[in-house]
């Protein structure tokens, strides 16, 4: 009896090892990276950052804005998620980024290329690795500079174009790099972006 009990106990311990290994493998070992959120380049410089670097990072976010922002078939659908007057046609952003263009036919080409959908206006930007130069391990996944938005249902939170919450106010913030990787913007149905924010708020309220 005692030998049988010892054998069964030993077998149970052996069977537990793979389970524990799987649980540990499922836990994320990713470390947060220090970055920052700002409304614009001027606010970035007001935090005692080099103005030239702030301008450069803000320009990167503006350039990425038209590529990653969620797209809507109409202005009304976009404003249903982001608020009245908070949406634009991509041509508005393209015109700003190409203000030095000399080709007189360029504006017409941009208008034709960008007609048919609207996207939310950029409400701020994530300053990428600007705060981490020389201070973070090079083996870490980088945090790209990118535009940030605010949903009409949650105007207190800066979000990435893929609806990932980042921060509730400007200044330094710690983020997980894997959740801050920009993706190409896709066509979104009305209520897609805002409804997700509203659902999260409802679940937080009911759970609290």
C-alpha cells in the first residue's frame, strides 16, 4: 500500500510539471518602455524636450496619420464615433504634409485619390523612443512614434489608431511595445471605434 501510494504521488508530481511549464510560457515577460504623450510639438517642447526633436517626432506622427487612422465611408459615420467637427478627408492632411509641392496638378490628384472616405483628426502623438535614447536595452521591441485619437465616448483617453488606450493626460507614460505597433487603417463601420470604448466603460462600471 505504501509503495503504491508513493508511486502514485510521484506520478502526480511528474504530471504537474508540463502544466506548470505551460502556465509560465503563457505569462508575458514583456517589460514596459518609457515614452510620452503630447498634443503637439509645442507641448512636447514645454516639457523641456529639445524643440527640434519634438518637431521631428510630431512630423513623423502626422505623416503616419493618413495611413493608420480608421476610415469611414461618410463624415457622419466618422463623427458618430469621434464627435462633430472631429473628422476630415485625408486630402486635408496630405495638403499639410505636401505644402512645399510645386506641381499645380498635385492638389487635384490628391483630391481624386482620397475621395470617398473620412478619418478622425489627430488629437495628439506618442513620442516613440525619444525619452529612451541611451537608456533602454537595444533588444527591446521599439515603440514607434504615431498619431493618437480620442473617441467621442471617451474623450479623456488618448488612443492609438487601433483603439488601444495609452494615457489620460500628456506627459511621460509606460507602455507595452507589442500593443503600440501601428497597422494600416481599415474601413470601419459606424459605431466601431466608439462602441468599443463605450462597451469597455460599461464593463468597468458594472465590474467596479
